[in-house]
C-alpha cells in the first residue's frame, strides 16, 4: 500500500509466510491467493467496506459491507489457517468509543457475526474449521464456536502483536518485556523469551523459528523449542523496517 492509498500486488512464492503485510488494515491469506484490505473512507452515514482481491488475476472477488451499527474503520485483519474466515477488528475512536470485530465468511463475503467490545490494533485467528480462536492485542480471547469471550486472557493489555504458528499449536505475543509463548488455544502460557518489544512477529514455515523487528531497525531471530535468541540482532539496511517474512526454505 503506498501513500496514494493504492494496493499493488506481486506474486507470492509458495511457502512464504506473508499472512500479514505491513500496511495497516490489510492481510494476505495463508496461501497467498487473496488480499484483504480496507475500502475507501465512506461518505457520512455510509458503511465501511472490505475488499477481497485475487492476487493472481488482480480482480476483486468480494466487496464486504461492514454495516454493524457503531463500527469504526478497520484496524487489523486476520485470516484463519484455511482462509475461509476473516476477522476484521474495527477501531475505537472518538466517534466509535468501543472496539468491535466482524467475523466474515470469505466464500460468500458476508459478515456471519459481530463481536462487540472485542478488538485491538492487532488480531490473530488460531484453530481450524469451526473450532477457531480469536486473540487480539487488547488481550481478548474468543472461542468462535461458542462465542465465549475472555477479557485479559493473555494477562497483559499492553501488547504489540499476536501471531499463531503455521500449524496453529503456538501463539506468540510481543509485549514491552519480550515475547510470551502460549498454546494454540491461548489458555496456557508455555514460557517467555525476555527482551525488547518487537513488532511484527513472524513464524518460519516449520514453526521452529521466530523473526521480529526490534526498534524499527534491527532483525531479531529466536529458536522456539529452546526459547533462545539465535545470535545477536541483525542490523537493517539503514531504512525503517516495517515487516519481515520467511521464504519456503525458512530463511528470513
């Protein structure tokens, strides 16, 4: 996404972890075939929209109307592992004081439900099929099968980013003092990797490594099984680092 509010797409190599591009309010499906992003700012009184675009053909697959009352602009998007479900976390603002999250069926382009008082600047979907779990940087956890929401489920409301491993068995959460690892249900904390805050966080395709951007200028790598850093932080090119991705061989 460039400064003129246009989306440009490139073919994504198979196996590349690119589920969450750096542009806010946008996300790539895990298989890289669908790009979701916010539509133009609506006129007064009109609903917000999401666009689902075919990255190969460049055509628009669906235009999703987000017409829940009181919903603000989209702050974060998260696809499920199979790409069939999309969560759209919508901003709290002066006009929209509470967060909300729309759950969207990507095949039909319809909002299946709206979760009130749930959302954040970051979101992630874990699980599979009908047994999906939504987590947000506001520390919400929602079982989408039952609709049960748990507040402060991650024991910290000052979170930078949340992301699930490709197999859905591990959740990584960045906070001011490092990274917390949770199980795939986000019900049990497995351990911590102390350090500086990093955002974003990306798992390698095999889930054994984590990469994150530290202070917007350095790349940091961790070994997930041992919960140890892989060497010192790597300097960037001198420009601000917005995102990181692994290739299909597991190299960032």
